[in-house]
């Protein structure tokens, strides 16, 4: 008799969470808040909301970092809204690099599909963890920590990454410091770099001031 009572109590307990939905495809016409987008009406949801075909093609690596990140976050792929997950594709041409950056909202796991990639992160205690990864290797980057990926071979490298959030966020340290109009003097005071170096980096990364 105990088991049926136990099962009945489980059913009763789960019914108290009746508000849980199967999914919440993002309604991109509305604003995005801390909890993501509001839900598209279920009657308007189709299978295409749960499929994203944009990671099949290489991103354009004709740029200063010789690399491209193609995101499938909730903004591009509204089906992941509310599910706590997302993905992206990394293309690194020979000599390519994803500069030091952080995703404030997500941990990341990277799988190398082609080529080799030197990847690493820096802990909040400033311990460094980096390694040259080959095809099939995966590496995890804990949430919020600064990390990077560098093509470690002479040929194009390809990786796919997944995130523990549909909106991981991305801040690239180099652009945060040298890609805007924060006055050179303040950057010098806060980084201990000399003004000439800062102006040079601003020139390369699109900053001014
Ligand atoms: C890649 O980007 C470069 C620089 O923005 C541009 O000149 C080029 O046309 C792009 N190539 C493709 C295939 O879109």
C-alpha cells in the first residue's frame, strides 16, 4: 500500500508546479529582460522555432582577429529562450584569435572539430589554465572568467561551443579597454600602460580620445 500512496503524493506534489511550461520560445518583438524574452503564443510556435541552421557555414574571418563567432543565442535562435542553454560556432583562420573575453552570464564548453586551438582561462585568483587542444578535445570555461582561444596550427580551426544560458553575454577585454572613447589618461591610470601604447591600441581597435 505504501508505493501507491508514495506515487500519489508525487503526483500531488508535481501538480503544485503546474505553472511549469514545456518551452517558452522567445517573442523577439518584445523587450529582453533578465529572465529573457516573454513567450511567443504556443499556437504560433512551429518546429522551425526549435531549429537553427546558421552554424553550418563558416563565419567571415577577414578581420583584425582573423576569427569569427557565429552565435545561436536566444536573439538568433528564440527556441532556446528559457531553457538555460545556447551554442555558437568559432572559426579561426591561420593566425586567428578570439581575444581575452568573458561571458558574464554563462559557463562554456568548447569542442574542437578541426585543427588545433590553444585555449585557456584565468581564475579570479589569477591562476592560469591553458592547453593546446586537438580535434575531439573539449574544454570548459567557468562562468564569468576571462578566457581566450588561439589557432595553434597553420590551417583553419573550427570549434563549437555551448553555453549554460540562452544569453551568455560577451565582453572582449581588448575592445573594452581600447575600442571606445575612454580618455587615454584614465586608461593609463587604471592599467599602468603608457599613453603611446594606449593610443596605438586605440588606433588598431577603433577607439578614440
Ligand atoms: C568578409 O568581410 C570582409 C571585410 O568586412 C569583406 O570585405 C568581405 O566581402 C566579406 N566576405 C564575404 C564572403 O562576405
